[in-house]
C-alpha cells in the first residue's frame, strides 16, 4: 500500500513538472507572437521587429519590417496547427513557448530567415548558429540596417512617457484633460502646475494665453 501511494505521488509530481502544452490553429499578431484560442503565445528565445517598427533595406529605404516579419511567421505556420511547449510566463501573462508547425521550429526558422534575432538574454545562444547563418547570407533584416527590437521598444516607451514641452516660447499654459474628461488649464504658479504633464496623443495641449484656452473650451483650474 505504501509503495502504491509512493508511486502515485511520484506520478503526480512528474505530471506537475511536465511542461504545459498549447496546441491548435494560430492567429498571428506579429513576428514572434500569436494566439491559440484564448492563449497568447510569445515565441521563446527570439525577438522579432514590432508591428510599428521601421527598418532600412539594402538601398537605405525605409520599410515596415514589423509587417514583413509578421507575414514571414504567417507563411512558416502555413495554416497548420502549432504545438507549443510552454517554458515560462512573461509579465504580460503570455505563454513563452518553443513552438513547432509540423517539424519546423518556428523560432529557429524566423532567425534563419533573418526576420528575428536570437534573444540571447533568454535563449542563452540557442539560436546563435541560425543567426550567424542569416547574417552571413544577409537575409531579411541583415540585408539592411535595423534597431534591435528591444532597443526600439525602449525608445518608443521613452518617447511616449517623456513630457511634451511647449510648442513655442511663452506658450506655457497647460491644457490638461482629467480622468473624468474635464478640460482644465493650469497657469504657472498654480499648485498643480509643475506636476501636470501634457500628452498631445490624449488630446491635451499647450496654450499661449488664458483667453485662448477659455475660447478652446478649457476651464481655469481652481488653484
């Protein structure tokens, strides 16, 4: 009886240690990410250009390398079901996984084609030889110039979070939109002026005078 319980405990332990599997048709999001049903999957060990990323080709012309990388992954999958071995979860809750379509290792194939790079920070060089081959042959990204996806993401975050400065000297009144949608303007010297950040992508703006702000529909801050 004790031996049977021990074997059962061992079996349960092995099952718990076994990697999770994700299988099924894939809907590609970008060059290293796709969805399988409700599960979002990030290819393990590789990093592909982001959807909005732009690179330069061998003639120095800009092109949407993120879109090309996405199309490359779509072609590699070819409408087949994918089989993924989940190795981790990233901060966004995505399954980080090594995935196959048929016998094709999708991460390795993306690196070999030159549309993703070996993400050494996580892969520890698992796809280094595939990347070296793509570099020698000047395939994909390596045919021209590109910023590594991780650096591109860092630059994009910095641009998004950097406070926007006044468009012209003297136009220092801050037109802010509150969480409730109220349009309020702050003038220098008011209590919340220094802490207020202007994000033009959210419809906020700078004004050159209180009269201009009021005419545009903004209300003066109470203090």
